[in-house]
C-alpha cells in the first residue's frame, strides 16, 4: 500500500499520455509512497474515470488551482503546458519534474539524470512548501549518458559520434498506433495512413521528424549535443548526432563512438559498465547476443553491448582511447518516467 | 531487343535468389545486349521454367560444364559456390563478376565499384577467351563509398564512423519473407517464427547477424573497414562501423561521419555530391525531406542527404573538416546487381 499519511501529495499532468501512464506504472512498481494523487489532463479527458492501485480517480482538468497543496508535480503534457503551468506549480510550492524541453537549457534549472548528476538537485526538498523545477533530459540523451558517463568519469570523453535508432514511442501513443495501423495497411496492400508522420513509417525509416535548424541538425540531435554539455558540466565536450526514426514500437537504440582523453581499453570499459548503476551489460560475442529494443522494453536498466576497441585508432598516435558501444533503453520507462523518480 | 548475334553469352549463377532475379531485371532495364543467357541454380531448382524478355528458359543445374562458351558469368549464390565454380568459369575463359565475399580481399582480384575505381578493371576484356574474376564489394561498402568517394577525391577522408540501418533484403529473399510473416504474427498476437534470424525481427532491431570476430567487430563491419581500404587503395584510411539490422524490407541506410585531411565546407560538399555520377542529393531541410529506404527502393542511384558541417570541430583546431551525411541505397539493385553492370 503506497497511500501514506505523511508522504507527499502528487499531481500527474498529462496522465492520459504514454509517459503519464508510465509515471503511474513506475509509481506502482516502486511502491512510491504518496498521501494523495491528482490525475490531471486537458478538458477533453476531464471527467473520465481512471483506476490506479485499486482506487478510482476522476481525471480533472488542468488549471492553476490544480496545484494547491501539491508537493510533487510530474509534467508530461508537452512544452507549452509546462511553460504555462510549470511556474504556477512552483509558485504554489510544488517540486515540478518536467519531462518537456521547455526549461531544460535554462540557466539555474537543474537538468538531471539521477545516476549521472544527482548533485544538480542539491538543496531541493519536497514538502517544505518551497517550489522548484527539475528538468528531465530528452530520452536519447538519458539513454546515451547512462552508458557513457561511467566511462567518462574514468577516462574523460572528448568527443562522441552518436547515431540513433528511435522507436515510435518517442512520438507518443498516437505514433505507436499509427505504426501499427500502417503496418496492417501495407501488409494488406493498402496505402498507409499518414497522420502523425508525413511519410510511410511501416517497413521504412526516416530522419527524425523534429524541425531542422539552420546548422543542418534537427532539434533532437542538438538536444543530445547541448544537454550532454549541461549534464556533464563540460562545455568543451564535442558531440555530433544523427537521429533516425525506425519502425520499432518501443525503446530506442544508439550506436555511439567515444573518444577519450585518457587511454581506456575494452576490458576496463566492460568492468566499469558492469558495475554501473542502472546499466546492464549484454555482450555475448560467441552467440551474437547483444542489446535489442525488444529486450529492454519495460525494463528499468539501460543495456549496453558491442563494447569494443575502435579499430580506427591509428590517427590518434596509436593510443587505444576510442571505443564503440551500442546502447538500448526503454524510451518511455527509463527515458522519461523512471528518470523522474530516482 | 537485347538478343544480339555478336553480343556476349551470359550465365547467371543463383538465378532464383533475390540478387539473381535483380540481375535479370537490371539486364532488361539497361537493354544489356547478349547473344544467349544460361539460367543456373542448384539441383533443387533445375528443370523449373523461367520467363525472361518474352522467352522461356529452363533453369539448369550448375556444373563445371555450365561455363563452356560463356563470356560473362554473374555469381550470386553464396561464397562456397563462388569458391567452387568461380575459378572453373575463369579457367574456361569467362569474366566472372562475383557477388560473394569469397575473393574480395584476395590480392590481384579487383574489387570494383564502377563509379569509384574503374581503373582496377583495366586489362580485363570480355569475349576474348581470357578469363578473369572481378569481385563485387559488400552492399554496405558500395552504398557508403558511392557518397563518400566524391568527397574523398576532393578533401581526402582520414576517418569514417559508420552506423548502418540494414534491411531484410541484405539477408536474401527468405529473410524478407520472414520479416513479413513475423510482422503478421506479432500483429495477431502470435509468437514470431524465427528461422532465418534467431530472434524477433518484426518491430525490433539487432546487431547484424554476421559472426563476431575476436576484435569484437562482426564480419559485416570489418568488410566496410577492409574493403574501403582496398577500393580506395589507401591502407591508412581509418574506418569504424556498427552494423545493425532494422525491420525495413529493402534498401539500406547509413549514418556516416567523415573527417577530412583538407578543409571541406558544407556547400562545397553538396555541390560535389550533386555532380557525382550515380548519386542523387535529397536534402530539403525546410520540409524535412531526406533520403529513405522506401524512396530509393528499386532505384539505381544512391541518395544522400543530411549533409552538414559536424558541430564537433573544436578539438580539431576549429578547422571545418568534418561532415555528417545520411545515405540510402537499394541494397539489391545498386548494392549487388547493378554494380556489376556499369
């Protein structure tokens, strides 16, 4: 029973979405203690019933008054909702964990992966009536840095080249439904319905649908660049990324090439990753068993494998300080909901 | 009409496979002249009928005698067949174009992408009774180098970091069928049939199924490394690759990070690629329109887009000599069949 008298009062903003639902699921799985929970969504969903941990809730419309007496507010209803209501909730004394990109790069707002930079949250206390806002990084950043940070701590990453394989889940529940619908249509020889994405997604892949900036990178890619620098508190770390949407239902994968300042060999890297919190190493070369999106779906840990000395070392004066790794993580669970709770 | 008295006599080895069928389709589309054509396959398919360009053919069982009087033999029946019968065909005076990996890295065997290194075929003449073997590179190498070579010629590639998104087609017709079957099964809530691949492929992805070597790279990845060095005739070019199988039916995609010896800016790179033979630039940032596997399926050209200055330049003394690109190419058509014909 997670209902406790002295535990914090919660509000889940965007409770009908994929991340909102996963927030509830994580609350439940972790047996997270709370004294009350407010289910908030848009006017459209208000009044609907929702059952959670053997209790029935009525979904309420999100308004400024929603946050009266709330200790922790979990936002996952998009950037504009966060911008409008996040500061209101903070003003009313809530600690806001915001899953949108609205405040991530703002100075003074902690951008936190609990396993990576918990120190950024120092001084923030729940239930003292002193509001604060904590930003949840983008899911691709979380998944990448869960694996890269333990290595970074050991040998300092100078440069990272990332290529992503991003699932439908990253674009929300409607995108997952569209992938399924399109796949059925294509298998029946019908033209695919393109509503969420402007092109066929079934049996296809495409450059991430985020807007492309003037430097040729899309916003998703620049999040990986900028958020890494902020989370590692290192403006000199070099990152480049290519973000691709693949017809996978849930969980992202990333191919990451790492260049370190100090020498780091393959075996040491494996040992470091095996000991890292929230990381599981799946790296069985003999049976060709490595991380997959399906394998990490609904799992808390980020899986890393294909850990190997990069054969392209020669230009670096022969010092073995480059590694290739392949990372998979459940975008919704670890990449969004779970990250808020550690 | 491509039947011509003085044109070469052809043999297609592995005519029932995906690449074999595409060989025929390219022959037809290109109106390639020939005086006769022998359809060869295993004993299992021998005797079956096949219609091509309004003529009926009986598929014959492959034997040493198959190559009597053959000028050009196109092999796409796997490495062991090539090893067994390739030298026989050469001995009998045929020019063999081999699509397998059997001879690719052998010294003295030209490894050719016609747009990239036609000079490697110098001295080889068809129909003179002097046999020769030309190896067709691996499809991932062809697709990557079609885009990278024009840039390499201009500014010399020092290092390439490649991540692939490889379609079912790369594993043959049966793999494409398995992807379709599995997808139907998963949509019906049934367990997926795993015969070709040992794990679920539908709505999933996994590290390429090629055997993993002692250095941690799989064979597919090392082909990209070694074949690039051979084709560019540059043993110092550094390449690393991570090869991933994605649930796309046909055509491969590759995310490529390029580091050049000389400065190369984005606009110059685009101009070079627009002028390159066999390459089409699809790079519309405003409408987020870039190459896709579906867009290049059944197309001769390799499509390149997402051409941009790599933002991670600082460690390189600020010289803009790194670019990111995204390449798509039809693995069967350009990556195998078409490459043999230029």
